[in-house]
C-alpha cells in the first residue's frame, strides 16, 4: 500500500480537509471491492433461513402487492423490506434472492468505508479501512443475511462521508444528498439515529458560522422527525415506552424479554468480540445460549485469548491514534454513546442487548483499527495485520464450512418431514411455525405449538394431547427453545412421554416422529 499521507495533526487546516484520491488508491479500493464481492456471494444461499430472515420474507410481502400499510407497519426496516420485495418479484423467494440486497449493500460498503475514512482520517487510513471492510467476518455475516443491517452500515458510511463534506463546504447539492442518505438510513433501520448526534457535532465544527448552522440543523431535525411520523403509531404499539421512564420500578412479576439473555454482564465484551471476529470464532451462538458458563468459554480459550490479545493491542493503539488526530470525541459519540443507550434499553427491559443493534457503530470500529495500523511501525504493522488476517481466515472458514456456526437448519428438518410423512399425520411446529411455513411444501397440516407451556408442566401434557389429537402420527419440530424454555423441559418431556419415537437432530432443530395405533380422527393418547 502507498505509504504517503496527509499531516496527522495540522492545526492550521480545517477540521476535515478535502481529499483527492490517487489512481493507486482507486485501484486498491477497487481490488478490495472485488474481494468483498467474492466473499459475500460465495455460498450466499447455502444456509437455511433463520427466524428473523423469515420475518423479512413476511414483511416484504413476497408474492403479493406491497402497499403503504406494508411500509408503515414495519418499524424495523421498511425500506429494506421494499427492496427485498422488488428483488423477489423478479427472481423468486429462495434464500439466495432474499439475501441478494444485503450482499449488494455489503459490497458497496467497501468504497463507502474508504470514502468516509478518507474524509475523517486520511488516505492511508482509508486504504486500510477498505480492506478491513472487505474481509471483516462481521460484515460478511450481515451481508449474507436477509436483514437490514448491511444496508444500515452502508448508509451510515455514505451519510457520514457526505456530512464531512458538508461541514467543510456547505453546498445545496451536498445537503440534499446527505438528507437523502439519512432518510434511507433511517428507513433501513431506526438505529441509524445513533449517528445523528455525531453528524450534528461535525456540522457545528465551523465555530464561525455556528448560529446559521444551528438553524439549518433545527430545520433538518424537524424534517427527519416529520418523516418518521407515519411510523409513530406502529412504534408506539411495538415497544413499551413506559419502561424507559427514569423513575419506573420493574414489578416482580415482569418477565425479562429474553430471560437471562436480555442483558448479561458479558454483553459488551461479547459485542466487542463479535465486532472483532464475527460470530464464528470462539463459542458459537448456540453454545453460548445453551451454556454460557466458564466450561464453554474454556473450550474456546485459545481463540478468545488470541482475539483479546490482538484487538486489545490494536484498540489501545487506535485510541492513541485518534487522540493524535483530535478524533476521540467523535469516537465516543460513534462507539461509546450507542453502546450506553443499547445497554440502558436492555437494563430497562425495553429491548434485549444484541451486537447487531450497534451495527451503526461498526464503521467507527474498523476506522479505529485502520488508524492503529497506520500509526504502527512497519514491522509491527504487518505483524498485527497478519494476526488479524489469521483470525479472520479462521472465522470465515467456520462461517462457510462448519455447521456448528451455521443458522438453524429448518430446511433440512422440513425436507425430512416432506420425504417421510404419510397421509393422516400432522406437523407440530414448536417455536418453529414461521420457518416451517416457509420451508415445508408437503400436504400435512402445520400446527403451531406455544413453547411457553413448558414452564407450566401441569398444562403441558393436556396441551400436547390436544395438539396431537386426530392424527395417526405427529412430526414434532422444535427450534430455538432458549427464550421460552432455557431449561429444556419440553425436550425432556417428549423423550419421557414417547421413548419409542424416532429422533432426528439438525443444527439448531430437533425432530421427533411419534406414531399412534389409532385411526385418524380419534384422540391420540399420550403415555
């Protein structure tokens, strides 16, 4: 990589200096973009859709008209759902097609990351940021998932670069472009709002025009708030906003949204680990959900220790590099403030803590690493870059080839049922009705069963009997029991009630085939 760079701390220059890319820089970013495309399109449709991706299939209203109500009734990613609907109307609704918008956004993120990095830090940092974005396991994961986070990250970078240009030279066309990009970001996912305070800081960087810029900021704020009004009724229905009241005391009977997983002491360390190496190095998500004890962590001690060592070193070096560039305040708004808000949401039992809710902060994480690599001495720089490459290669290998790190295999479970089921049987979808609706194409009726009955054993057996009645056999498909049945009561009860049932295990999905010696239409007796 070309090692020439702008001055790191030129106090006589504007806060965000103009940047003119060289041909060598452009070719490097293009090469990184090609690599990104290869990584994102490789095995794009290989894994089964997981439950949230199936919800995208629902919200995109694939196969039907997409109207205004479909748009305004979706507060998690309305514009992304519209994009998926448009692509699916041309190509169908297979996994590859549903994930195509995310893959395209993931590829476009590479030049967008270079763009925002060049204006926030400099050319050398931008070149490193482009290559980091191309290979990042975290970005590859969300570029291969039919959810709006890749689109969110893309427009976080685009809007950020536009605001940096706007703060340097206030032009009408740049203001229009930033407004458009911000609207797209907000409609891709509401967590885009996390970067708006940072944009306000950048916009007000010119102290000589503070009053005029404040007026423009107020106008932009009112415009974005007005844009959000059509989604306000649905947002009020979706979330319990009273839980954020500062003086509220949670009732003893109030259950946590995701049990112990709503917020955990290791939530922030896990988010940092996910940012660093994705979800495919160290314990898998299913391992952590099933058992987050020290024993599980000990089995992956080498990967965890290596990740902590490499990225802690780069993190501290990056903070020093940002301090030298007078960017620590920006980093605090971009990284620390969203993490604090998401943690507050989880502690208030308003929304569970998930690393993906911090996706708008991810560009700052990569820019922190890029700044660290630029400031290191050449030998240390390549040693640390090599260490990152080894960790990321291992993570991507797990992502592509190790089913333990894959998504829940509802596709395999549905194929088994379709191949083996006979007339007179039924399918009991336990916590799996939506994926089974997507995947199962057989003639048997699909019957949803609420896994919450497992927490009340006296009610579980009668409910099972009722759900299984009238069939000569039942295929019981269970997935993702961790939220409603973390103790595994339902699976143990199935094993004890039906010891002779056939059992099948797929990644994240368990299947029982229970046969009854009764004619269809009569009650199936349990043991």
